[in-house]
């Protein structure tokens, strides 16, 4: 990465010009150039992050303590810190070196960090700063869709692509429905609306614990999908995930607010 890029990050040490030209091709240089002790992660000093990254490079298990530690310190409940961005080159290298790991914590952590909208204000152009890493990971993320079959895993893989390609808002929201309810805000009345999975269908309800009087979400037609939604739908179809593609049409569909009866698309309420 160019020296101007690294110098724009707090806690970095400007490298000699010859080294700066090689940062993209030798990602560990980026780690060496960072003054980690002066950077903060979510909980405090980031001095331990380089060691954690090296330990994590040999583990592909989400539940491994080292990955749990990195998630807590670099991306916690949607929040990131300066150290989160400094870790991106090494995370990208780890993910690139093991493309055949179906659900790789390094790739998903990278994608989660760049998709966060709750980062430190001094990093306003993260996608520009890390454009090379992002571009290198797009085919890696696309390949994951050939390696997964479970619906939840397909959705995780799709959300990774959405983050790398900046398909907002789905880079942050796509993983919710397979695992838990999605909380929306009606664009018309401002009240909360919950989307719940009931018998494989999405239902809009006032009370997430009572779906008796829920309103089924009306599936969208493929030809009516906006560009971000169409991209995700087409990825599912091209990689043989027809069942998930059908589920996406419901997720991308029209909701009738149980409060005010207004109709809206889900994307407009979770942006």
C-alpha cells in the first residue's frame, strides 16, 4: 500500500519508499509498519493483535479461542476500532492463502470490518485505502458459494460478497433472518416491525414473540429487483442455490406494516 495510505492511519510508522511500494505484495510489511502499542482495539491497547493474527493464521475454526478473541477486539456488535483497519492486510492475506475453506473466519472478519458504519471518525475512506485487498478477495468470496450448501452458510457467503462489493444495506443485514428476527423501522409511521421465520416463510409482526396475526412478506419478482438485490439473487442462481434464491425474493419483498398498513420494501427500512 502506498506510503500516503499507511500514514493516514493513526499509529502507523511511515516506511522507506522502497518498502512502501511492496506492502500490497508482502502484507506482513503492513503489520510491521504499525505501532500497535499506540493503536487501540475495542477494549484498549492493540499490542497483542499481531501475535493473535499469527496464531489465527493456522486455525480455520470459528470457535477457536484466538478467533473469538480477535472478533471481540476487532469487531464487537458492529463496532470497530483503529486496530481493526490496521489488521485488514493480514486478514486478507490469511483468507487468500486458504480459498478452499468454506466458511473462513478471516474472510468474514475482514468483510465485517469494512462494512461497519460504526468506526472511528478518522477512517472515512476505508474502501479506498484498502481497495487492493478488497479486489483480491472478491473472487475468493465468490468461490465460497461453490463450497457451501446449508442455507445459513450460503447466506454468510453472500453477505461476505455483499460487503466486499458494497451492496448496502445487505452487507450488514443479510445474515439476520436465517438465525434470528430482523427488526425494521416502518418508513411511514416509524414504529418497529419484526420479521420472523414461521414455517419457512417471513412474517411481519408487532410482537416477535407472537406471530399469530403476522403479515406474510410478499416476495419480489426477479425482474423488479434493484441492482444490489439482483446481484445477490443472480449469485445464488449461478452457483446452484435455487432454494436460497427463492428465499431472497421473500426477504427483498414488500412488507405491510402491522401498525399503519403502509407497504414498503425491506431494504428501505434497514438501510
